[in-house]
C-alpha cells in the first residue's frame, strides 16, 4: 500500500535562510507526487506536482522539489524563505491504477515556523 | 475560474445528530473527493465520486456517506454523530478522467465540524 513519511514534524528557520522539507514515499510503481501547503484555518493549496519527466519540478511561490527514485524521496526546497511561508506543508502520493485511482495518501505534515 | 466552494464553513452539532456538508467543484471538474483532517489522524481519505458514481472509499464506518449530482456537486452525510467526528472536512475536485491518471486535486477551504 502507498504511504508517505515526513520525518520532520516541526522546522524553524530564519527569514532569508534556505529550506528543505523531507518526504519519503512507499509505492510499487512510478508515483504521482505532490506538495501542498495549508495556512491556519484554510484548505490545501497545491505547490507543485511530479508526474513524469524532469525530476526537478518548479512550483509556485519559488518552491521546487526533486524526485529521487533511488531514495524514494521527493524533498521540497526553497532558496530563501519569507515570513509568509510559515504554514504547514504536506507531501502526498497518488496512484494511477486500480482501486486507489484518484485517491491521495498524505504525510502527517511539517509545520514551518519562520523567525524574522 | 472560481475555486472549490464548501458550505457551510463552520458547523456545531450535538452527538447523535446527523449533518450534511456540501461541495461545489471547479467548473468542468467531474471528480470530487472528500477528506477528514484531525490533529490525531491527519488527512484521511473518505471517498471519491466521479460522474455520480462512488469510485473509491476509505476506511470509515457506514455512518459516513456521500453522493454526487449530475452537475458534479457533491454532498457528504454523517449520521449519528460522535465526538470523534469533530474535524475539518475537505473537499477536492479534479479533472481526472475514468481513463486513469491521478490528476492534481484542488481543495476547498473546508467545513469545520464540531460535535458536542
């Protein structure tokens, strides 16, 4: 079965510093991978997605993520964090076949705090 | 293009009551998925509808049900509410077709349900 692990529950960085949020997935085939962000009291906003092709994907708000099949990872990065990036970040994997079609499996999320 | 809308945004119910939540997908999207988000369990998949048919169901009791109308709007119903049903219920729409592919999902702001 598919699963997603986000090892870091909470990360704190200073504004302007670089950021990397970790995500590891378990899936038997090439997965569809996503990063979402959630601000307090809000729904989830899609930051970026990987379906196939170039393993380095660009998203909104200056975020990027790299798919590494050998490590089953899809880490999210940003070179310079802004105070407005403080939120909770979720990694998700989607299936492309069978009974799990259309369903997303989410990690438990990483809460990002940004110090001024 | 308008995003996913959910009504109501906030709801307070008493144990034993039932509740109906509504979701209107992005225009043209035919797939609607529902997720429950709680601090303890994280984001959990409830079910997905496509063209008025439930295509996938998560591991929730039969008290949780849903339906989709011909205009792709969806409702989810919870009967005999329990305290543990207090959660943020998120709806997501996608343009994924029956032919396959886990398309990106766009989330609404959620309905915050409190059971007392």
